[in-house]
C-alpha cells in the first residue's frame, strides 16, 4: 500500500489567504449590497506596461515562424536575459555577479520553496517572525521543521527571530546558531527594511558561523531611501554565504506572467561542494525553463523605456502606500512600513487581536486586510494592508476606515 509524505499532514489548518478569502465571501454572501474592498493579498492590479506587451507580441510572432521558432529554453535561462540582469541589477550597483551565476525561473515562490532541497535535513533553519509563510511550509514538507506546537504556533526545530516594535521589525542574531537563515528585505509582511550596515553584520555573522543566508529581495524595486541595500551582494563577503532570490512580479506586474531568478555565486561552498553546481543539477533535472516569450518580456524590463514605464508603475503603488500610511497615522493609528515597500504594517487599535480587527474592519468598513498573526506569533496585534489596489479603491477604503467607530 502506498504511503503519503506524512510531513504534509503536519501542516496546520488552511492557508492564511484561504481563510481571509472564505471570510470575505461569507460576508459578501450575507451582505450582497455592500462593496467590499480588498487590501489583503499582495497581488498587483495595474495592467502590463506597453513595453512589456510589445516584447510579448514580438516574441509570440517569432514563435510562429520556422526561422525564429524556439523550443526548450537553455536550462539556466537565455543569455540575453541573464546578461541584462547581471548588468542592470548587479554590475550597475557595484555587485560582482556574473550572468552564469543567475538561474532564471518562473518566479521567486518556487525558488524560495525549492532551494531548501539542496541542503541536508539536519540543517536548522532560522526565520523572521512574522514571515512569508512559504519558507517555513516548504521546510515542513521536507521534514526539516520538527513538530508543530499549536499553543505557541511554532515548529519545534525552527529558530524564530522575532521582529517587533522594540527592534524596529529587524531581526536580532538568534541565541541558537542556525545553518540556514531566511531574510527578506524590504519585508513582507512588515514593510520594514534593513540598513546596509546591519545587512553587512548578518553577512559577517553567516561567514563566521558557516551559515548560508537565503535572501529574498522580491520587493527591491520599492526601495526609495538611500543606504538601503538593493542586493545582499552589496555587502562584502556575501559571495561566500548568500543566495539571492528575485521576482518580476512586483517590479513589473508579472504575477500572472511568471518570471524570477536566483543568484548563486560560484564561491558559495559547503566544504568542497559548490551550491551553484547542486542547484544547476537540480534545475536541469526538475525544471525546463521559463518560456522564451516571457524571458523576452523580462528583457524588456531592462530597456530604457521599460525602466521608465515600470518606475511609473511602482510610483503608482507607492503613492497608494503613502496615502494609506499618512492618512492612518493622521487618524491616530500606529503605522510602519510603506516607505520602501508596498505594505503598511498597522498596530491593531484597542488591543484587538489581529483576527478581531479583521472582522471589525470587514463589518464596519467593508475592507479586507491580512491579520498579522497569520504570518507568525509575533505578528499578533498587527495587521497588513497592501498598496497594490487601484488609487480610487485605496482612497475609498481609507476614508471608510477613518470614519469607522473605534
Ligand atoms: C517575500 C516574497 N517572496 C516571493 C514572493 C513570490 O514571488 P513570485 O510571484 O515571483 O513567485 C512573494 C509574493 O508575494 C513574496 O511576498
């Protein structure tokens, strides 16, 4: 009789966003006359920029001609895209990353969840709390997280690094020494960033302790302040301790198009074993490449016109972020994030739990957000609002929140 991977059975309850979605649907079914506004899921809403559409159309036409038709993509991605990434995301920022250290994929979620496969099950992982749930859940599925404790809402073998008001939502070095450290800046869900000096301390810590940092920079395009690193490779020594994951979802609106990449420097080794080689082997065996058409669209992101159009798109969402941040602050809410990230991290008023505030907001303002506790126990009493809606719906949602009796 076949058996299932029992690690999957350890995963508790339904996924955070399924619960949020279910509650919203139930409310809407009971109140069909109400217009519910969603500032919950981190999905973009603006259409693809014209430069992306042109690249897509052109690539589709190429696929229709025998002379320009392409079959399987090269394992690690087309040279034209990897060169554009190396040049624009790395060399232009003074980072020593070459095109052959870049692995093109269909998004950061797959890479963030799959990368753990190349590490031993004996490794201890450390994650921020609150955290993007994919890092923990993928380790649970692999059998690296131990058992779930429903009382503390934590996994026995995972090291948690609380990100709280007290530390400015930036993790401190944990008491136990981890082997694998997941960091994400600008952060989902808190919208917090890390200074270059602090990230350098993390790189030094990892090199000293023989740990690897898995750095998720999916929201890099939203950085507006100076001295906030866009890449971990801006830090000295990162080539021997860090893997970086990036996405085209939030900078170019590719959530439905699908494109991302992972960087593994050649110097990154466990003893004599190169992680670059392991990931290349894994990529070659289990993945057949992002589509040619999409990789051409990715290349267009780096064209002068692409940069201009996408800067405007990011600015559109950040205008929403500033609107949410300023107006809620003005109304007496305690808010953070929203400066270098499209997320606003709100302290729930009157000591409400995150889910109490979720229900209160849905009932009284017909606005849906995401309860902070869904991202980890330290997210309790916090709430995430996203800036990815339209400007009009964002303004309406915030006006309703401001009018809500509290
Ligand atoms: C921190 C973080 N990493 C990765 C992703 C997923 O990116 P992609 O759409 O490229 O899979 C998200 C999506 O919301 C995210 O918030």
